[in-house]
């Protein structure tokens, strides 16, 4: 399993993570709302359903969710539907860590 810079793992999201996942995604995409006149698509996703389908992975640092990855398995490939890093944690390479994790998941599936 890929480790974040503080040795906290990327893990499957749990139902108790729902609000933190929504908050992280909303913060990550918030700057686009004014430009497009509505919330970005990933903000509107049904994360309750996606978490129950085991499609959401989170990157937590010191028990705080700072990154969200949504993977949707397809018959012959893995769709990386969303990669979001909270603005307070951007610029630290966390998006690259999430993408590398997605690549590992794709290879395993």
C-alpha cells in the first residue's frame, strides 16, 4: 500500500468518512464554482453510494482526510473518476501519490 508523506495509508473510505469526503471535494473544487456558475460535477456526486460501492479511497494525514480518489472499475480498465486534494494540502505531491495508488489498483484489478 502506498504511504503518504507522514506514513498514513491511503485506505478505502468508510461510511463514517462521508462528511469529510464531501468537505474535501467541495474545498478542492470550490474555486471553480464561480467560473462555471454552479458546483463542479465531482461536488455533486453521490458519495454515500460511491463509498458503499467501495469506489472511494481517502488519503489521511494525522487522521484528517486531505485527499479523495474515486475509482470505477470497468470491464477492461479502471476509470479514475475523481482526484481531489484539499487546498490546504495542495502543492505537496499528494495528488501524485493518489494517482500512483490508482495505477497500482488498476494493475491489481
